[in-house]
């Protein structure tokens, strides 16, 4: 799922912002990890709207992943006890 999100985000920024593919991938990873170095910036309003929803989608995916990890640890803990 994360790789698919990286690919989708990279393709969007590649097409919409006139970034090279490496710049688009870099921007996508920084956005997904909520880093935001500031060395690249968006110029199109549509990219800003996409980024807003993309960040929220990433946060939801992270919460789901952390929940799954915690559930797995709880199941392993109950198995060991």
C-alpha cells in the first residue's frame, strides 16, 4: 500500500508540478513522512489541495499500521503468557 501511495504521489507531482521523477519521488517521500525540508515548493493550487488530502491519507495509513503492530504484539504477549 505504501509503495502504491509513493507511486501515485510521485506520478501526480511529476505531471502536475513539472518536477523530474526523482524530485517528485523525493517530494512524495518528504510529504508522506511529514518532513517538509522546504528545498522544493509547489506552484500549482491543485498540488496543494492534493497534498492536503495525501497527507491525511498517509496519517490514516500510519495509524492503521501502528494499530496492527500493537495488536500483533498483544497477541504474541498473550500467546507467551
